[in-house]
C-alpha cells in the first residue's frame, strides 16, 4: 500500500518538441506526472532523455508545445525551490572543495537566502534530511572524503533541502557500487512513499530501474512506451517499437547456431530480458 496523501498532478507536458544545434531532438511528447510517482525514463544514447529534463528545468526552450509545473511555466518565480536537480556529475566534487556533508546539503537553501542567514528551523530541517539520506555519522566529515555512493546521497539531500516536490535525476547511479546503488534506490522509493516526493529519473540500468520505479517511459525522439514496469516490453518488442528489423529469419538463425565452431565454443542466446540462455 502507498502511504501517499496526494494525487495532484505536478507536471504536464503537451505536444513538446525541442531542437538542439538546429536538429529536432524530441518531438510530440505528451506526459503527465502526479505527486508521489517514481518515474524511470530509459532509451538509447541520443534519444533525448537529458534534453527532456533540461527543458523541464527551463534551461532549454521548447520549439513547440508546453510544460507546466503546478500550472506554472518552468521559470516562474512561484515554483522556485519546488524542483530539485541531481545531474550525473552531482557526486564528482573537486578535491579542493573543503566543506562538510552538512554544509553541502545546506547549499540547497541558497535559492532563498544567504548561507549565513539559515534560521534555526532550517538547520533542524537539514538535520532531518541528513537522517533521511542516512548520513548522520558523516554530517561533519568533509564531503570529498566520502565514497561515491555517500556523495550521491548527499546530492539527493541537497535537492531535498530546497523543499523540492519534484526531483529530476540524470543517471544518478553512474560510478556508484552495487551495494550503494541498491540502498539509494530504496531511499528514493521511500521518499515517494513516505515524503510525498515525486521523482523522474533517467537511467541506463534497465534491470535496476525495472525493480524500483512505479512507472517506466521509453523515449527515443518521442515516447514509445509509458506504463507500469510489469508491462514493459521485452528486447524483441523494444526492437519493434524502434523500427529495427531482424537481419536473419528464425530458421536462418537456427542453421547458424547449429554449425560447429572450430574452437568448440558454446554460443549463448540472449533471452527475453537480455539474460543468457
């Protein structure tokens, strides 16, 4: 059971098209995201995933269509601090940056006031966030001394410190070890279930994202699938969605596999989910 207190629509995108360097990258995008959803966006390199997030943030301008966050345009002052951003480079912090985990997370409040004007109430909020992201014992440690997974948790905490309701994440698990990845994904799911946060996350880790998010979107120039993870197409169906035609007929593949190899090597056939059979 979801422990959510909201079903409000947060994000609505209609007939969106965006061009970069004179070429149309995404086209005819229609999607809606409601409070508490954890949405995973997948697709091949160059499919327009990052372009979509940057347009939601207001960094890129639409060629056609519209984006509304709480019925406001992305750059509207009314939603300042309501959208958090965790880029791929969030955990790559220069070694000459000498700030603690607590100070780094407090940077998330800078959209509203000076770093030196953080009130007691906000310090208490930052302390709560540090607890939520599981970094209590590292709060006063230099952030550059943390592991990649711990720095990624701090980056998520910084986004939460802005009071963001909608958190956009671009490949947040790059460079994060498996154990930390699993822990962070559970953390993100918990934020949606218990903190009413809404997360839209890009990922190349199809297996991991299928086990965590509530809903998946397959993007390649336009949306080719949008629905529950349980109904996400297998590799063959994805190839059809992308318009990729088979090079060989089924009987030709069987003949090729039946031929003995000089080395006696065993040929492994990919299964439906990309696992070897």
